[in-house]
């Protein structure tokens, strides 16, 4: 059986000009990066401003499990299936971070015959967007330290610096460091740390900005530190906005690529979903909706994180109204949530399947909180038991949720035809999409709305640090921002080991961070690392490139 990279390398790609033409993009509106990738000029919106938007389909999943659910693959396969049915379809994905690529995943462009191409370039440096975010973020950090070094006219409290440097790699040695050692000219000594670039607020700002003016305004609102009397200090006060925008001038433009079946695709932006929005850019989604009958996109992790943030933050900011949601599951994932150990997931276990189904049921119910119809995509693996496939269909029927078998990894768009038909049916149901909370609610009211309704918690508790941070945020005018929860992706709770559908639990908020540029506050629950580490056997160890330029090991 061929690996993902082997399938991708054997696929015949069309010139990017042909893909642009198929999508309805004029040749003068693209900036090619080689033969098969291009940036799309934001000037295209002037031409398309009167175009009617297509249907927006969001793909999400249950709480992630060790064997993976195939969410990205489903996005690609569903768009290909819609195209096979004769619709103008497009899709939107996030850009893979180099950290996970060289760490655990080894690639994040889909799988089998439902991939975006060129797979190797997308998974590596691509068009340089993530590097641009890294540079813009670290420029702001350098300007902050430089301001302090040259007299600190703003009166910044060096004990309350919020901005930390970033890099796009998993490196646990940078989680706790000391900077400024040396002499007087080497900065202020302090304990510090690095985050991964996907966790940078600059990344979130890039993905939530409509155009260059909006980008600059949001960059200016980034809070980098507090003064000695407790007032926030912004990037605008450091006069950093213009230079940061220069570094992001190309990164804000959507990246156009193609699937194996030549369906146009945007791969743009890459914020993590357990601490940020976990969705691709507003610019690419807005453009896809103007160009396509159906635009399929994904939200990171399960519906409790990615989908909730997509609805309450991304859709609110972009003015989007989704038509339907696809929830991806596998038999193995349901058995995991039923208490089966990883090494035993291949064994038939109807009882565990039924127990784990409770986790899926909660995610289906979450979509109803937003007034949206859901379709379950049962992603079939070659070693799945036929009896378990039938059992999942029976469980879905009992829960009154439509279910379709998805075999898009092995069959491409053809393997998603039934799913596409059910999605179309759902997308034309009456729509009552709404947000979970009003922005006018207090920070605590918004947190508790998410925790009790989306997670199913009985309540929320706050540490003294969180109480103080919330009070400070509201006093400084940040109370009207959206809420972007930082929580483990593996559970509906803030405990990653609590699988299935836990009951009678409390969510504990231990801190609150401000992302004023992005337009949200971040309540921190549990222990969330913003700088992942590499596993014992990193994917990087299996990667190589030959003298002929052929890449191997990028699975």
C-alpha cells in the first residue's frame, strides 16, 4: 500500500493558472509561487463584492483520540465529492506547523486520495506565511526590549511583560529560559520562554483580519505588557505596527493550491485550537464563499473547542452563517471513548462502542446549541469490523442524526458521494444559526455559558489569580471581547484523562490572558503548553531527501 507522500508524488497536478481559472479567479489576480501554488490578491474582493455567497460547511469531530479521526481528509474528500456531483466546490484548511510535522503528525494535508497538493511544499515552508508571522512577532518583542533598554519612557513594569518570543518548532528546552544575561547593554535579566508560532497572537490577528487596514488596526491593539501602575501597553504605543505589517504584506493573501482531483483549495493561516481559534483565515473563507456553491472548511480538534470558537469568534468577526456541520468519527475513536486501551482498539467490542457513542452524542447536541444541522461522517478504515459499522449506523438512527460512510482516503471524491448528498440535504434545511452568548455579557457569564452548555460542566471555579485577571481585564476595557477558552482537546473537561461523556464536573479557570488584537480574552484551564515537545521517536527521524530531490518519510 502506498504512503500518503507516494500517492501525492504520483498525482498529476495542473498548473496553478488552470486551477485559478476553474475557481473563477483571473490570472492577473494571482501571484504564482512556482507552478502549483499562488497567492491571491485581496483586490479580488472589489470585483466580487456583489457576488452571492455559497453554502458554508464546517467539518469538526469528537474529542480527539490516539488513532486520529481523519478530519482534514474528510474536508478534502467532501469537497471532491461535491465537485463530482457537479457543484462548484472549494475548501479551506489551515497551514501545517513545522512543529507537529516533525513531531507526531508527519504531515497535515489530508490522506490517501484526498490530499491537497503539492503536499511536500504545504507541509514544509510553503509560501513563508508562518515564517512571516514568526518574524513580525519577534520584531515586536525586540522593539519592546529595546524601548526598555533606552529609558523605558512608557514606564513598563519588567515583571509584567506579556509578550514572549516564538518559533515554529517543537523545542521543550525553550519553555523556561533566562534572557538578558551579560552586561548592562544586554537587556534586562528575567525569566522568559518561547511559544510555538501557531500560538502567537500575531497568527490569530492575521487569520481574523479582513484586509491590510484591519490587520494594522488589530496589530496595534496587541497588549505587550503593563505599566507600573497597571495600565496596558500596546504595540501601537511602541510604534511597531508599520514594520510588522510590512513583514505580513504577503502573508495576509490567501494561498491557492489544488486537491488530487484538481478541486481548488485555500490553505491559509494556522492558529492552534486549544489556545486560539483553530481555523483558517477570514480572507480565504470570505473568498471561497464568493467563488463556490459550497465551501468546506474545518475547525481544530472537537466541537467543544474548534467549532465553538469558529461560531462565536470567526463567524462573528467574518459575518459568516454556516449551513451545516459534519462530525467525523471512527469506530476506533468511539471505542477509545468507551474505555478501550490503544492496543486493543482493533478488537471487536460492541459494548465499548455504545459507551463511547455518548461522546459523539454530546458533540451532536452542541451543534443544536448554535441552531445547526449535523451529519455524522463515519470514516471507515480497512480493518474496521462490519458489525461495528452497522452498530454505529443503528446508534445514529436511534439518535436521529443522519450518518454516511466516508471512504474518501481510499477512493477520493467517489468515496464521499453519499456523505455529500446528506450534507446538501442538511444545508437546505431551515437555518437558525446564532451565537452562544452576546458580547455584552460579562467575562464570567461568557465563560460559564461555554462551560455549562458546550462542555456539560455543572459549574466553573476560579483561582484568585483568575479572579484578579478578570477584574483587571474588565477595568481596562476588555470585558466586551469574545472568549477563547484554553482547554485540553482530549476531553470535554479540563482533565485530559476524562474520556467519554463525563458528568458532574467543574471547570477550573486558573488565569486569563488578553488577546485584544485578535478580539478575545483567553481563560486558561488545566495545564496547556504553548511550546510542545518532540516525542521519543519524532517523525523527523524517518524523513529524508534523495539526490534527485525526492522526499521520503513525510507520511
